[in-house]
C-alpha cells in the first residue's frame, strides 16, 4: 500500500541530505578563495524547510517506470535549487519584499540584497551544472533532455516569463484566462517540468509522456488554486510569511477573479482532471495521485 506521509518525509530527508552535500566550499569554490558568504546565503535559502514537492514529483513520475528514488534524486535536486532561487529573488524588495520565508528571515534580511541576488544566481547556475553532470545520469542524451526540460520550465517561456507577466498584471485588468496563463507559466511550468523530468528518466514513450504532461498541467493548476485560496484563508504564520494576501498586494489571483467558493469548486474539478489523466497507469502512479489530492488539502 502506498504511504504518502512516508514518501514525502523520505523525499524531504533525501533532498536535505543531498543539498547539504552539494552546497559546500569544496564543491562550489573555484581556484580562488572559497566563496564563504555566498555559499552560506545559498544554504540559508535552500536548506531547512520546504516541502520539496518538486523533487517528490520527479521521483513519483520516475517510479511509474521503475526508476528507484536514488536515481531520480539529482534531477529533483536541480529543480529544487531552481525553485529555491526563485523564492530568494521573489522575496527581494524589488519583487514581493518579504521578510520571512518558511518561518525564517529571507536571504536578503539574513544577509543583504546583493548577496541574495547572487545566492539565487548561484543556485540557478549550479542546478544546470548538476543536471549536466554524469552524477545525474550516465547517458549524455538523457542529461540534455533533462536540461532542455528544466529550461522550458524555468526560463522565459515558463517561470521567469510568468513572473514578468505577474508584475505587468499588478496594474490590473487581466481577464480570468490571462491570470490562468500567467500562473501556468509562473508556477505551473516548473511543476510540469518536474513530472516530465521523472518521465524522461524513466524513458517514457510519447503516449505516457503526454498523459503525464496532462496530469502535471492539471496538478500545477490545482497547486496554484490552493495557494490562492490559502492566501486568503490561512494566517501568515501558518504560511511561514510575514505578510500574506497576494491579492491585497495587487497580485492577480483566481480567487480575486471568481471568488472563494467558485475557486474551491474549480480546485476539486482540477484535481479530478489530474487523476483522470493517470487512468492508464496502475498502482505505480499512486504517488502522483496522492500528491494531486494533497495539493487540494494542504494547509501551508
Ligand atoms: C523571481 C524568477 C522569479 C520567479 C518567481 C515561483 C515564483 C516565481 C515566485 C514564488 C512566489 C509564490 C509564493 C508563488 C506561489 C506559489 C509558490 C511557488 C509557492 C511556494 O512553493 P512551495 O509551497 O514552497 O512548494 P516550499 O517552501 O514548500 O518550497
């Protein structure tokens, strides 16, 4: 019987341990002096905390093809490093200007703004270094496919492009569809990439890849809807933030567009879409099923 609580806890521990090993002066410094302050800031922004949902999705998708969790860990770690960089930069005064993240001071508060920018840059760059190293996968073609996927998820056509649209949308005037597109890029694209990277590790055929892509797109919508709902229903403490209320900050959210009740209905339907996309897979996809359900029920 699949046990979601055990899977997410085991994944979080594996990610924490592997990140701790990756983010060291021995691994990250060049020929010059060790970049101590930079590495400390990268560690602050990525260790201790975080649900590690994206590495979980990589491992759960890979599991369908019998790829063991340890063989999916480095790809998951690369996605998590990109995610952590995005949070560090998103918290900066020029963006969301948050003082707390995961219940601790944000990187620019614990260090300074310039160091926080560089810590994000460092995590982003090293993520691609990790994906392209044999430590991640023995086959160069698989490594290139993983890099391509993470570029699609995190770059201008994905997360970074979505963040830009979000900033542009703060002036108001986005339709519901435009908000959905912005969110699909800003948060959905990295979730989509995580699932597809697991499928790539497993050598998925085009049909399986397309079914998993449909799952990931629905799961990404569910994740963002839940986030928008929590933004108006949860206390900032529960979210580990100093301030909540993205809508109050002028952020375009679906709750702001359609209201809380309709957003909740939409969330249920979206989770069902995610589950339907997995219908051709057997019990090996139970992890992905549980994660989609978790997205609808999470409290932080
Ligand atoms: C600054 C390039 C750049 C991008 C920022 C993803 C993003 C784009 C900003 C994050 C802002 C935000 C809070 C978006 C809502 C969805 C989200 C990514 C929530 C945090 O993800 P979780 O719940 O966080 O997976 P943990 O802490 O568990 O890792």
